């Protein structure tokens, strides 16, 4: 697995999900497991490490609260 600053601070399962290969991925996990964290780090990883254009990325959550949280975290990264 690549050593990227984006992966620092993630547990093994989160790191695996963030650095997963190309293409779409579905992340299912229980409450408090770090789904929003994984999604935000995945978006940052795609942009910074894989050179994906941000306008070609779709990240979906089920609540407006989570969407706002993801947007803020991605902007901060």
C-alpha cells in the first residue's frame, strides 16, 4: 500500500478503503465506524495521489448533515 500523508491516522480497514483501486466503490459500515472520514480521505486521495479531476468524482451520503461535513472536510484538506 502506498505511503501517502492522506493515509496517516486511518486504521487498517479505513486505509484499505481509501487506497482501493480505480473505479467506483461501495462502502458499508455501521454508525461511528468512520464512513465520512473514509469518504473524505478517498476523495482527497483520488485528487492528490491519483490525479483524478475533482469534477469527475461523485461521493454520496444519506443525510444532508453528512454531506455538509464531507464538503467542509474536503475543502480543508
